[in-house]
């Protein structure tokens, strides 16, 4: 997988010093002596969303927070409903993540700027780095274990009897169904007409997308991150701290696992999958591994079609493995010869 090329993605203007001061004052309204902005530095991880590391002086001392700014005119909200923008991300923190015993950066608050953009004020984890910058398989295995535990806990804690099914503010979280999955086949055919013409098997896979992704519909749903790529996972010591929750949805957990293991092959990928299985199902049924592989193949088809069919993803540089992954997965679910 290549590094994202985000130079063409829309971002709003850098907020003024007065705007940042007003945001912090609104979020930390209970601070007895207010908040003083000491320094502002653009984060190296800024992409679709503006990201600023802001050093603040509080009555108790100085610390840094992360300000995350939405794109102008809601350009970050997808018509396919898999990206809900920062408003949905804030609601996911407030309504879902706060209910679960998981480590994620704390959301201190959210504010709507005068130009309509949302702004989140988040905990800044000193010394953390993105998993994508690590070559240590053990770090990836920790992420796989975190993911398995997260999916198991979310499936239990967010079942209908315990969770009303709505996010803060009355909005809803997407629930993936067959119509949603197959929409990506149609988007791929439209966006990649030349590629489909050059690879008839890809056109066939799009034609049979209902069969190809049926295993996902048959699986129990849990809360998923929705883009559980290494670029969205912070390593803070030995803690795993996923960020960027705007794509959270109710769907099979294997989708997140397919994204985490994208680009891995052979025994290394097996190790990640086994770490996930051990964390999610401490005493798995004897056929759990074979079932997982079947569902994972369908999840990889979805992940690749979403990559090919999403206008946002096409801003990324070419993923050289995507056709190979699709073809192998298509054979695994029985829709390609």
C-alpha cells in the first residue's frame, strides 16, 4: 500500500488566533483562569482534515491538545454514507466509545466554527506514532488483539437490549447491508471503466457482487472503526489508540481485520489473524478459522472495491496489490474460476 497523496484534498483556511482561543474557551469553560494559547503547530498527519497541535497554558500547568478541523462545505461527508464527517465522529466518541472500556484519545469537546466547519478538541498523546511507520510485527499483533477485544466487547455492550441505537444529537450510525456492499461494485464499474474493460474477471466480479459479499450479510454485526488501517492507529507505548472514527458503523468485524492486514501475506498475515481470533473468541469453535477465512475473503472484496470506487480513495497513489487481492478473494468465495 502506498502513502496517501492528499495534496488535492480540500481544507478550509487556518483559523485565526482569536477563533482558536474562542474554541478552547468554549470547550474548557470550567477552567478557573481560562486557557492561554502558547503555540500552534500544524501536525505532520494533516490530510483531509486540518490538524493542529496547540500548546495551552492552564491554571495547573501547560499541556498540548489536538484541534481537528472539518473540510469546507462538508466535502468530507460521503454520499455513500460511510464517512459522516466530524459531527458523526464526535457523536461516536460521546455515544459509543465512552461506553466501552477501550483506550482512545479523549474528546474534550466539539465546536461549530463561524464558517460552518466542525472542530474537535482532542487529547494529544505525547510520543505517540502511527502504526504505519512501524516495521515491528509485534506492534501489528497488539493492534490485532486490541481489535478482537474491541469487537467482542462492542458486540456485547451495544446489543439492542443495552443500547438505544442512536448517537448523540439524534443521528444514527450506518448499518451495512447487502445493498450498501454491492453499491461499491457499481461505483467501481463507473469509476474504473477502463480497468474493468482490461480485466474481464473484474467486470464479472462486479456482476456477481451480491454472491461475493453475501458472507458479510450472514455474519453478526458489531461496532467497527470502518477504516482500521495502520495510518489511523496510534501506538502510545504499548497502548493501541485508534483515531479518526468518522467511518464507524455496525458491520462484521472482519472488515476492520481485512484493512489492518491489507498488504501482509504469508505467515505474517496468519499471525495477525490468529492474534485477532484469540482475542475475540478465546475458545473458538473448531470451524472458526475456516469461517473467518471465508468471511475475510468477502471483506477483502469489499475493501478493494471501496478503494477503487471511492473518489476520495482515488486521490491516493496506486495500490499495486488491489487486483491481486480481489482475484484471490473472488476465487475464495467461489465467484471466480
